C-alpha cells in the first residue's frame, strides 16, 4: 500500500490563486490611493467596479481564512496528525506579519502626518495668497497705468502729430510709456489709417465713433489678452479714433486661476486637516487588513507544504506499528524531505523483505515440525496393516480351507490404508520439494487463459471472465509453477461455487508501490466465502475445510509466489465470495 501527496496540486493552485489576488490587491491600492488623494469619484464604471472589488475582496478573504481556521480548530480537537504543528507554524507566520506591519504602519502614518503638516503649513498658505495678490496687483496696475497715461496731458499733446507725422507720434508715445504695445488710428469711415506696435494686437473692426473715451472690453485671444483704451481726437473738421493697447503676460490668467483654485483647495484641506488624517488612517487600515489576511492565508498554504511530509511519515510509522509493512510514501522528487521519505521507503522495503523471510522461515520450521509429526502419525496405519497381514498368515497356516473368509476384508483394509498413506506422502513430498522457479519472460495473460480453458470444460455451469487494462504484460516467471498457482485458485473457487450461476472474474493491471512496479492479479468468485474465524489459517499447511482435501494447496501457492518475490493475500465476505490478490514484480515498464 502506498500513500500519495494528494494535496500537492491543490496547494500549488492555492498559491497561484493567492498570487493573483495579491496582484489584484496591488492594483486596487494603486488606484484607490490616487483617488483618495484626488477625491473619491462618484461615477465611472471602472472606478465603481474597483471600489466594489476593494470592498468585497477583504470580506471574501476573511471568510476563506475563517473556514481554514475552523477546519484547523476541528483538526486540533480531533488530534489529527500535524494539526498542532500546523497551528504553531500559522501563529508564527501571523506573528511575523503583525510585527512587521506595526512598524510600517507607524512609519507610514508618521510620514503622512509630517507631509500633511508640511503641505498645509501657514507659510504655504501665505505664499499662495501672496502670489494671487501679486497677480491681481499686477493686473490692476497694468490697467491703472494705461488709463492714467491715456487721460493725461502728455498723451493729448502727442496726438497733435496725428496728421503731420503719425510715426513720430508713436515713437514719442512708446518712449513715454513702454507699457503701450501698439497704437491704431481709424478715420470717420472706419478705415485704419495708421497702425504700429506688437503684431497680433490690431483690431479688425473699429469701435463706434460715437463712443466715449475710456477702457474697451478686455479681449482674450488664443495666446494673449489685451487691454485697450479708446481716445477720440478732433483736429479741424476731421475726427479720429485712437486706440492704444497693452499686452498682458501670456499665462497671467491661467496662473491667477490656478492660484485661486490652489487657495480654495488649501483652505479646504487646512480646515479639514484633522479629518484628512483620520481618513488616511482608516484607508490604511482598510488596505492593511486584506494584506494581513492574505499573509495568513499564505501561511496556511505554506504550512500544509511544510507538514505534509511530516504527516505522511507520522501516518506511515503508525501503520508500521500496526503491522502494515507494505505502507509507502509517495513524494515529489524536489521535495525538501524527499531524501528522508526515500530512506523511509527503502527501510520499509528491507523490513518487509526481512519480515517475509522470517515468516517464511517460521513456516518452514513449522512444516518441518509437521513433517516429524506426520512421520510419527504414519506409524498408526501400519499397525492395522501389520495385524491384517499376520491374521492372514495365521489363517493360512492353521486353517487354510477357511482362508477366503478373512482374505478379502484384510486385503481391502490393507489396500485402503496403503492408498491413503501413498496419497498423503505424495502430497507432502510435492510440498516439501517445490523446486526453485525456472524464470523466463512470459505473457501472463496467455498463462491465465490457458488455465481458464481447462476449467471451463470441467465446469460448464460456471462463467469465467478475464479482463486486463494492458494487452501485453510480460513477467519473469516459471510458467509451469504459475499454471499450478492459477489452477489451484480456480479449483478452490469452482468448488466454492454452486454448479450453476457461478462467476469467476480474473483481472490484471499495473500498480506502483514505492519505487517498484507490480502486476496485480485478482481472482474473484461469488461463492460462499470463508468464515472469519478460519481466515487466518488459510495458508497454514494441512488446514482445509474440505472432506477430501490435504490442506497443502494454498501453502504451495504461497510458496511459489514467495519464490517469485511476490505477495499474495485475500479478502473474503461470508456469503458473498472471496477475492485473492497476487502482486508480481515487473522487470519492464509498460505503457
């Protein structure tokens, strides 16, 4: 019998599943961390799915860990092999996880609090307010400078050159106020009669000539913003519209808008700074619990991997202590304890062989004792034979005329006793002189079929069924002795069956015990079975339940199987039949 590592594939699949869950958890942490810092989204299919997964995953892990803990508690209470050792391993792993998580939590929270305090320090708020005020002050100063210049006497005096030399006028204006980036003059027909200054500041449509002096609406273009001032100027009968423009910095509006938003966010976070720290603590706990549960789950799987060889060895030693020397442990070749299990299997093989040899020696000793007893018992039939012979002799000498009256009974008695002795001695001689097997490669199916054919003709009312999982199984056996084995087993089975509706099934397949391969042959009948109290004596010499049996058939079968380095045993259910099992070693591998 062999034990295999049935949970190895399950443990490997469990580790792969845990690894995939770990990857999913990392994705959730990466996504949710960013969303918490930016503000948790309330819409979006992807975000909703990830949030739901982040809520369901810890619950699923908690349930799974709870199932494993419950099973471990039950195993510990029932005293299952390795349960206490597994408990110690899991507690050890869990303690390590908790001990490493606590310092990380302290460092992380400390770092976050320090960072939050640094981010939302009053100096940062003052800097943001200062930048916003500075941008607003610059904008207002730009407007004031433009208006003051346009409404001052200098500008009006410079406009006197509007007809004589507009270029000289522009030069004087720009020199007087470099903040003026362009000038554009329209006549009463709305035509531009003069433009000079920064490209891109020219108006395509003139303002209304009926308009009053003053600032025009601010004009925002793709890359610039402009401040314009309209000054109406008359000279003689002509009327002109003079527009001076000032460019604003390219990113002034965007900077001001960003500063405004940053100020609002800063004030909001500063107001809720304590709540933000609590939120981060809750969020860290929410993400840490699945990691801890995942680590505990991994400890369950790894502890199974660690204790499996130990549990197998414990189970094997317990079976050996119960007398089962055929127990073997199957383990993966790369297992850490594979050398130990191989040594154990080798030791058990040697113990099993030694035990078989001891049992065989004990049986031979018993058979020798039986032989001595048999020789002693053989003298008992010789007495009536001698008395019958002496009686005949006396009758012949003293009363030869009446010899016929005692001749026939005496002769019959002598013949009967001699035949019984001859049969008994012949069976014992065959049993005690079983020759060593002459081994050769034989197809075991052919030997079985030949034996079946012989008994099929002798017992026509019994049905014989032979099946094999492999078409050709060749074994190194003595064909004559193997025919004797199957003949004896089939004879016993036929005699245990009713003359009709009897069934004998023979099946061959391949099995593996330890590092060895065997051909297993099963001979099963649906007969009356063997009484439980008599089953231990089946292979004992001279034990028989038949009136005419010698009790040497099954001991001969056992001796032949032993000489072939095999093993034979049986299972019997009274009233339902008996099954004999034979394991013969394979010298070749079959597919």
